[in-house]
């Protein structure tokens, strides 16, 4: 799994795999964290897909991850944990912390009626650095 990330992504110099409790709960529930809920996550991590379950420590897990590696920097591993990538291990670790933070905020938002994702226009404006249209 780790080697796949290094082989496929020339920009990756650090990979972190962990089991942060709230993000891992989303993975165990089969719920991705791919909605653009928080601007800082959109800008620093991006969408966090759910990789289908495969036995940990096997080539099967690397094969399950493969379709996602090119387009994402963080992944929920179904019924297992979280994997993050970065230019170095420090960036990968910071992304891991952000994934857990997003999971906590998303869980709390669900208790309050559900998170309200940013609109497509808000995401485009955020990513481009342009000010949103005034009302």
C-alpha cells in the first residue's frame, strides 16, 4: 500500500497510516468524507474517498487503493483506518490530523441536522482565490 503511493505519485515523499478513532468510525460505517464541508479541508486535503475493504497488509489492499491514488491525498480504508500522503511525512501527518478534525466536525454537524456542503460556485471561488459574488 505504501509502496504503491510512492511508485504512482512522484510528488509523494511521505505516507502516514493510522487509526484515528472518529475518522476510522466513518471508514467502519462505510461513509466517505468527500463532501466539501470546510474550506481549509478543500484547500489542504481535498475529498477523502472510501477505499473498498481489502485484507490489511496484502497486495489486495494495494489493488483496492490503486484507482484512488492519483487523484487524492487522503483515504478512508473501509473497516480499517486512514491513509494520507504528502510531499514529506510532516505534510502527510498534518493531513491525517485534518482528516480526524473533519470527521469530528462532520459527526457533530450530523447531530445538528447534517453538514451543509459548500456549493460548487463556493468551491470554485475558494480554489481560484476569487471573491464570491456579492448579493
